[in-house]
C-alpha cells in the first residue's frame, strides 16, 4: 500500500529545525511542493511577526517561495485549517506561542501531516520555545546545519552580529551569521570585544622607517 499522509490514522508531525541560513524554509517548501504535486490539500501558515520578505508567502533565503496565510496565534492556525486539509505547513514556528504544540497534536490527531520549520536555538544559544517541546512530540525531526562564517565547518548556532538584545528579532544576513560551536559567542559584550580585536589585527602597523622611505 502506498504511504499517503492525510486520511484516517495518517497524521504525523515533522519538524525541520536548525540555525539561520541552514535551509529550513527551503526544505519546508520542498516537502510541501511534493504534497501539492501529489494533489494533496495543503495549507501553509506563518506568524504575523515575519514580514521579512512577503506578507502572503513563505520565502527561503535562496528565494524559493510558496503562498502562505499569516496567523497571529497558534489557535488561529487551528481555526483557519479546513477540515479536509491533508498537509499543514508552518514556517518560523519559533515566533508562535506555546499553544503551537497542542495545535500541531490536534491537527495530527485528526489525520493531518503537519510540517513545521523553526529555529531550535535563540541567539544566546538557548532552546527557543515552543520548538523543543515540538521536537519531543514529533514523529520526525530534521536538524539542518549551516556553514560557519568563520571557519567553514558545519554550523548549528545563529550568531547575532548587530542589533538589540531582544530574543524575538527578525533578521537576515546583516544581523546574523551561522557559527560552529567553537566560533559561537553568545554574550554581546564579548562579541563587541572580539570585533574590536579583529579590527586591530587587520590594521597594518606603520613603522617609522617605512614612513621615511615613502617620503624620500
Ligand atoms: Zn567555526
């Protein structure tokens, strides 16, 4: 028998998590596109807070996109999901309230395949609610990795390189970098120190004899 999600007993929760720039939205879009090709009824949601690219679309950093409905709360996702919807996609799930776990379980219980993408860690490297609880109840967890912008190794952390100390901050390339464990520096004061140290190293020291030669 073909494995077709949706329908009685087919419900499940899949989570795609990882740092920024690890291709989570892209993977979400890829899975949802396959469901659309299979002629399944698909609905996609994203939080109201995510105005980064487009209001009515889920967009990856590499600019693949899929139309999406904005939801202010997790409960709003449940209300807006049609009873016959077979696949529910949720992007930027870390910006939803903790009711999201219950909503995903309810959707899965009524037979929907729920595919959720979100950051598992905040910029301080701490678990980012409600994703950790969602990982625990999910049938499938994909932890994607990005590339460390310092050394090129696989990266699991999102390094804040400017901006405020808010946990919830919409950012893209100019505010965050993917980092490996070795190069991830969660404390902001330490980050400033490091960037000053880097600037000092890059400055070429001017020696007096060089200056004299140049003038002569
Ligand atoms: Zn590194």
